[in-house]
C-alpha cells in the first residue's frame, strides 16, 4: 500500500547533505528540583558512525528524552558535550526534529508547514516542500490542513518537514507512539526506505523493543544513569517481523533489557 | 501560593493608590482628580451618615425588577428558539439588533414612556440584557449532547428522567452563565436609567455630584457601588456557581456584562 | 461536521427559513404599527413617519455632523482601548506575577459603571475629545484585556518548542505562530471592544459633549421631541448594521478562513 506511493520519487531528485557522526563526550545531566538534585545520567561516552540508524531504548523515566533534548540542543548538559562531525571533518551540521506529536501549525497547509522552517533559505520554493511530501507518500495532500489529515499522515508531514532542511542528523522522540500499531508499522517501513535513499544518521528514541529491532542498526539501552546495553543489530533488511532470526534476536535483546533490574 | 497571591494583590492595589496620590499631590491636581485620602474621608463620612442606604436600596430594588423581567423573557425566548427552527429564524434578526443596541436608547425610550417610575429602569435593563440571556439559553438548548440522549434511550431511561438528568443539567450552566452576565448588564443599565430619569439611586447621585462639579463626590459613590457589586459578584454569585457547577471548569473572572 | 449537516439541510429548507424571517419582520412591523396606533403619536410614531423624519435629518446635514462626531469618538475610544487592553492582556499572559498584578485592575474595571467614568472624565477633561474617549477606554479595556490574555494562554507550548528546535526567529514566530493562534481571541476582543465602544461613547456624550448621537438623543428627550428621538435611533442603528455587515463580518470570515476551509473539506 505504502510502497506504491513512494515509488514515484527518486532519491536523485533530492540532493542531500551527507550524514554526520555524533559524539557524546563524558555527558551528564543533573536536575535541580525542590526536593534536591536528581542525577539522570553521567559519564556517558558514545560515538555514532555517520549513516547509522540508532535506537535509544529505555524504560519510562530512564532519561531518554533528556538525552535527546541535550543532543538536539534544547537542554544544556551539566557536564560533558555533544559534537557532530560531517564526513569532511566540519562541525556545522543541520539537525532535523520529529516530535512525539506532529506539532504542525493548524492554520497552515502541509506545504506552508514545511515552508515555515525554511526561514534562512533564500532558495526555498514550494516545489522543494512538495518533493519531500512526495517522498513520504503525501502526493495528493499538498494543500490540506492538518485537521484534514489522519494522525499517521500528520506525522508524515512532520517527517517531511524535518527532512526538508536537509539534516545531517535526524532526531526522533517516540514519533509513532501515538499511532495505532498497523499505521506505526507502515510508517516504520517507510522511514527505513527513506533513510536508505538519503544518507542520514538517525537518533531514534523509543520504549518499544520490536520497533527498535525493526528500525535500527544499533540499539542503546539506557538505565540507572548509564548505557548498560549496546547491541549491533545483525538482521538483514528488509526485515520480517515474524521470521525466526527476528524473534531470536528479540529474545536476546529483551533478556539484556531486563537484566538491569537484577 | 495563596498568600503569595494576596501579597501581589496588595502590591497592585497599593501601586494604583500611590500613583494616584503622587499625581494628585505631586502635580497639585487634587482639584481635578481628587486624591485617595479625600475620597476615603468622604466615603467614611457617607457611610457614617447612613444616607447611602436609601439610594443603594432603591438601586438594588430596580436591578432586581429588571433582572426578573430579563430572566423571564430571556429564558422563554431562548427555549423557544432552541427548540423550533421556525422561531429561530423569525427571531434571530431581533437578537442581533438587540445585542448591538446602545443602552442609552433603551434608557431614553423607557424614560419617555414611563417617566420617573421604577418601570423605566426595569424596562431599559431588560431590553438590553435579555438578548444576551436568550443567546446563551438558545445555544445551550441547541448543543445538548445527543450522544448522551442516545445513551439514555439505549439504557431505557424514561423520557422524564432523561429530560431532568441530561437536558436540564446541560442547559442549566449555560443558563446560569447567561443570567450572571445579564445581571451585570442589569445593574449597569439601571444606573444609566437612574441618571436619565430618577430622583434617587446611585446613578442619580453620581449625576448629582457631577452637576455639583464634585469629583470627590462622584468617586465616593462610584467606590461604594463598586464595592457592593464586587461583593455580590464574587462573594455570592461566583460561590453559588462554584458549588452548583463543580464539575465544570470555572472561569476566573466572572462579570463581563457589556455596558 | 455539524456545519456540513446544517448546510445540507438548509439547502433544502431555504424557502421555509426565509418565510420565517419575513414572518418575523412582518410581526415586528405589525407590533410597531399597533403600538403607534394605541400610543399618542409623539411617543410612538408610525414606521414611515419615522423614516421620513430620519431622511429629513440626513437631508439637512444635521445627521452627518452628529453621526460623524460619534463615529470619530468611537474610533478613538476603540483604538485606545485596544492598545491598553492588548498591552495588559499580553502582560497577563506572559507570567504569573503580572497576571496576578493586573487581575484586580481588570476585575475592578469591569465593575465600574460607564456613567461613573463619563462623569469623571468630563470633570477632568471638560468638553474635549478626551472626555468621551477617556471614558470609553477606561470602560472597555478590561474586556479586551481578558480576551487577549486568553489568546496568549491558548498558544501551545509544543509549537513554540518546535519552532525553537528549527531555529525560527522571534519575528517569524510572532507572525506565523503567536498571532494566528491568538487570532480568534484577539478578534473576539476586537468585536466586543467595538460593540461596547459605541455604547459607551453615546453614554459619555450625555455629559461630555455638545454634539453626537448621545447628546442629540438626550436633548430630544429633554425637549420632549420624542419623534425626533426615534429618527435618531433608526439612523444610528442603520450605521451600526452597516459597520457590522460591511466591515466586521467580512473580517471575521477572513480571520476564521483556515477553519472554514477545513470544515468544508470534511464534506467531500
Ligand atoms: N525539567 C526537569 N526538571 C526536573 N527533573 C526532570 C526534568 N525533566 C526530566 N526530569 C526527570 O528526569 C528523568 C528522566 O526523564 P525523561 O523525560 O528523560 O524520561 P524518558 O526516558 O523520556 O521517559 P518516557 O519514556 O516516559 O518519555 C525523570 O525522572 C524526570 O522526572
Ligand atoms: Mg520521553
């Protein structure tokens, strides 16, 4: 169903900045609250290769959003720093954000919502926005308002918006958690396809193991203030959710995921 | 939090009084804008003399007459318009005009017809206030939640019970909000009508002080009346609304009745 | 959704709703005639008589002078109260402290009757433009402040965060996010403000002016020229209706355009 829509687009019609690497150096965050200080995590060192699809997995309250917000420059770290590096060594990297809810301006159409974030791009034309809407399978919805789209379609606009600024790194905080499972699964497939076309590093936060395995090259598990699990995903793409390899790897990952409790 | 709110309230009141006092004494404007101390002294004198009781009672009586008339006309028309498409269309234009009608017109025409009697403020207030109540009741009746009515019939709830528990309950808050709003309009128009045609009441006294060119007098009566209104609005009406409609989100600032 | 149902139903029933409207107008006219027949003519003139008198006022030019004066004061009173009300409303929306600081002003402002302000500003400013305008601003600004405040509160934090994440500058955020999202509230403040400004200006003109519709109306009352009062009333209502349907309603349509588009699309 979704394959048909995106076939019309060739990746060549979009010239894309190449993926950047992400480096967390001795990263730590402590919140000052009325009840005292609360350390979320500390001493985190991490290198993410350009072009990797990374999933950050953790239980509720483990600090996933906090880490993502630091990576995306919304929060200041208490210690350490985050560095991005392009393949040519420069550190000037665009970041694309996809949020848990779509966060679209309700009084603007799909195209206008994308245009909104191109403030500093003098070459912007609506055809640019349309190319990205095509890419996420919204060919016939350019001039619709968010209320006229389904939840899944709204999230696609959110993804198109993030991709349209040609980010070296795409940051996503549980973008599919508000959608029903079938829609979410379709969108995941499509996200992988888009990611394979465009050279992007993805930093994807989730609490859902199946989602992490379906999407990622690498799974990071966050808990008790540190990264206690760091798994390479050995599965080939495209991935069958009910294949033996998938289920086996899932078993193994779940065992590791729960090991923090003991 | 709560005490903090009180402190800020105090700060803003004091700020206003200080500003006023500075303007009055600093720029020697006491003749033109009076001053907090002058008004306070005159207010105390007025309160002690007891002269205000008669005027306040007259005004309140007229407000209540007007409000009763408003409630009757406003509720009946609202229900009729909400239930019948025909009457909705027939009366809509009058409601639109009524909402826009300047209050002075109502006051003056009432005064022409009824002269120096309590009927003048009563009719003027009702003429201006009832369209607001009608509008609210009418929208309340229109917006009765039909899903709840369907639910009721699915559970075989009797018609009477459904009317009492669903329709009445969902229109009542709209009615009360409209009634409160039109109450605020009633006392504003009543003072206006008293100014046009009355020989007692707050509106009459404000005009009387105005013709004596006494700004202190005008302000004294204004402060007195404002205090009474604030008490009625927040000390009585808002408390009732809070109790009766606890399940609804309450509005922080109640009196909106347009002048 | 509801809109679509209604439109469909209205499409079929148009004739009957029109009949109802015409019926309403006819009943109104009949009631007027009846009252005119029962009451002495100077208290309640017939509709045609009134229109004739109104036309006389227009022809002689008296109407223009006084309507013009009232319109001019309304304009300034409205502009002044929009400025003051918007400023206070924005401040109230910005943080908790300023909200609490200004709330008493708004609450007390709402409970002071217009005639009190009219008396005060007349004593202070005399028969100048500032008399009626001052009274209008002081009576009207709380209504606008409340609406603006609600508008500022209604802006979604999520969208502000999103804009920051995409490095949107403040002017663009203001134009594309803050103003559109507060627009319905700003508009209802605007509407309310305009409706009240008319009313207060006419009231203030009782004392604070020697021209204007309020002044004329009071004068006709004191001179017992009741038919003329009716003529003034009719003229003024016509002006208000012109402003309402010629100016405010079209503006309203533009402000709510994106919602309407969204509604219509649900039909298809
Ligand atoms: N602004 C803040 N001030 C104080 N504490 C905070 C703040 N933000 C987050 N925290 C705390 O930091 C911890 C991590 O929160 P975070 O939102 O990162 O969790 P999460 O892993 O994203 O959870 P979820 O899956 O529920 O979204 C929590 O214990 C939370 O209470
Ligand atoms: Mg989170």
